[in-house]
């Protein structure tokens, strides 16, 4: 990880107000152990899920297929996945700029990748940790960053839906479910723009004793998201999202091809996009279980049996979900180490 991405800190070397919560820094070993435990539980669930799925298929054939997968193709897949992450990291930086939060591109991408460590949370909401880092280093309100996170999720889902729409006619049995998912996602975006509907409700809730603070924060999140729902910002963000997710759809196609499974690019595109939507809507940590089930089911519709398709499902998920968690842990560790070092220097100074 480039040191320049972490060394920059435009704020004076003083103890930031609020800082990172106990779960990340001030709790020391206790905070680190919490993070490690949560990651370990998520990883254990994944191991059990994939091990069970492998045992339920032809175990030897699945392991043999994974081991024999061409190394050159695997490098290409990983390169495309990484390129997609960098595009989405740039998109996060763009949203920060449009929201009036001047942050360097290197720092934006570093924080974006660090948030992958908490991908294994329901709806990936753990990625809101980006806001904690930005508050500590730049004094940016966490609610503003969470508002950007909402837009990121919305653009991701819109992009995946648009990509999937190119192929959904090939899966007539799934058209109803696809349209239903599309309606939910589109309504979510429309609701975000309806400030006249949610502001009065939140204002009334805020008058209730003990609810003023949460209602104010929720309103701040929604208003930040609403401020980014302009035609130009939507088009730029959507173009970046489509580019990034299209790369992962291509990865699905390459993997299916190298396993000698009968699938066109359009078919692979729908399998990846629709199963990703299913995983997101399920709100399961990292979409784990829901996404894999969707892929296996769609491959079955294409005539690809469970045992034959399982290696492809495992490999695409390892290349996207599990690699993301690993990269996130590395960047998160670097960011937390930098934060602790700065705190120690401030304490010595005082």
C-alpha cells in the first residue's frame, strides 16, 4: 500500500473530537479482537457454506477443477476485479468532491478499500467505517459520508439492474422476479428525492423525547444523498458503476468458459447480475448464501448441473467477495496503525 495514501493529513496534529470509536482504536487489543472475531465468524460461515456445498457435490471433481483452473485466466479475472474496485474508489472520491468534501484521490481509494474489511455485515453497512476515518482525518461529518454510502449502494444496484436487463429475456422464468427487484430499487431512488415526504415525518419524530438526535442524523444522511441526485452526478456515478460491474460480469463469463461450461456472455451477465441483486436484497452479510444460491439456480436453468457449476460459483465469489475482505483487512490494518501512531505522537507532544 502506498505510504503517500496514508501519510496525508491536512488537519493539525491535535486529538480529533470524537475520533475512532472503541471498536476500532481506543479499545486497543479489545477493539482489535472484536474486529478479528467478527471477521473470523464471517470467514467461518463461508468455509462451512462452501465446504458443505462441495461435499454435497462431487467433492473430488470440484477440487480438481479448481486446482486445474488456468493461472493466466485467474490473473486476468483478478486484474478486472481490481480495476473495477479502483473505478468505484474513484466514484467515491467524485461523490466526496461533489458534496464539498475535498479529499485526495489516493486517500479516498485507500479508505474505500479499507471498508471492504467490513463487507461481511448486513447490507454491507459496516462499510460506513469510511465515515469514521474521514471524520478523524478531515473533520467530515459521519452522516454525510453515510449519505454518500447510500448513493453508492443505489448506483451499484441500478448499474447491476441495467446490465442484467440486457439479458433477462433469455431467462423468461425469472422475468417476474427481475421486474420486482427492479421496482424495489427504482422506488428506493425515487423515495430519496422526496424530501417533502420524509422531512416532515422526521421533524415530528424529532420532537419526541430521546429521538431528536437519531432523527437529525437520519435526515442528514438523506439530505446528503438527495444533494447528489442531480442528473450530471447520477450519470457520472452510474457510468462508473456500470463499468465496474460489467468487468465482474465478464469475469463470470471467463470463469464459465475456462471450466468448459456452455454459457454466452449475455447469459453469464444475467447470472452474475441477478444473483448479486438477490444477495443484496437478502441483507445477508456479504450476500453470502443468497448470491451463491442464485448463481446455482440460474446455472441450472441453463442446463448446467450443480456439481458442474459449483466450481465456477466458488471461484467467482472467492475472486470478488473473499478477495475484497482480504484486501480490506490489509488496508484497514494500515489505516488503524497510522491512526494509533498519530495518537501516540500527539500524547508524547502533550
